[in-house]
C-alpha cells in the first residue's frame, strides 16, 4: 500500500441467517486491499478473518456489523453483533466446538472453525461477549 494513501474505513451491515449475502463484506474488504496494493499474504489473512467473523454474525446472532479500518501499517477488523453472546469464550475457541443448529451445519456452515481460523490469521485478537449482550470481535493484522 502506498504510504501517501490516507486511512480507509468501511462498514457493512450483516443480517442474521442471510447466507446469500454472508461474506460480501469480507469480499469487498479484500478487493480494496488488492486495489491499494497490500501484499497477497496480508490480503489472504484479512479476507479469511473477516469472512469467518462475518459468517459468525450470520450464523449465531440477530445481526450486526462488520467494520474495517485500513492504514498502511495495520488492518483492524471489528465484528459486532446483537444476540445471545458467547457464554464460554475459551470453549468457543476450541476447534470443532460449535453451537450452530443442526440445519445450519447441514448447509455446510457452523463446523466450529470460525474463531480458531480467526485466531490463526490475527496478530492480535480480542473477544468481548456476555450472555444476552452480543459479541464484539476485534482483529488486528499488521502489514509487515
């Protein structure tokens, strides 16, 4: 990314159970990163983390928002939702653990890899959640 490009901010509403539009925000973030010249390895990490965060909103919440703040040095993705929250974040971080309903798993989603995949892609990850209060996931990926 050229250092003379100012920081960019993007925000996308995410609707619960909207599997057709799920991932659109992450794809748009990926395209912007390509257009401004980020390295492919950084784009891949951001795209995966943003997609997983966006799909978690689609699958597990009552809706929310995916945001990206992009500077030459760092990309910050924030996924915020309203919904049931995560009662046990440590358990939710375990590969294969899922609370997705059976019908969603039968569609090929909700395999319990979302948060672990985000953790693998992120340089920094913060999850704030409480039962009945929704969830906020902050993902930081450095351009280095």
